[in-house]
């Protein structure tokens, strides 16, 4: 059995002020293009669901829950 491949995607966390930092989430790579084109929602490792609207840049803040779960996953082939 192979482990799921993931990539970092965005899902801004609502800080209530509208000025808060955007957090990026880990989701399955296979769902990124489909979501971007079709508008389907993706499910992050932490359970958040959202449509893909943009991709993370190096150094972007990552959801702490997604990062913790991702580090516990076995290395994948992808």
C-alpha cells in the first residue's frame, strides 16, 4: 500500500479582522488541478475543506495541524 501524496495549498484562516495571515494546508496532489479547474472542494490533512484558489510560495505559513500530521506520515513514492 502506498501512502497518499500531498502538497501544500492555501486556505486562509479567518482571524476575524480580515488582516490575519493566510495559512496553507496539505492536501492530496491528485486533487489540486481538479479543484482549481472544476471548483471542487479538497480536504486538508487537518480536515478543513475548501476550493483551491492559489498555491503556496516558499516560506508561506503552514497550518500547524497539517504539518504535524504530515510529519507522521510514512515517506511516499511521489
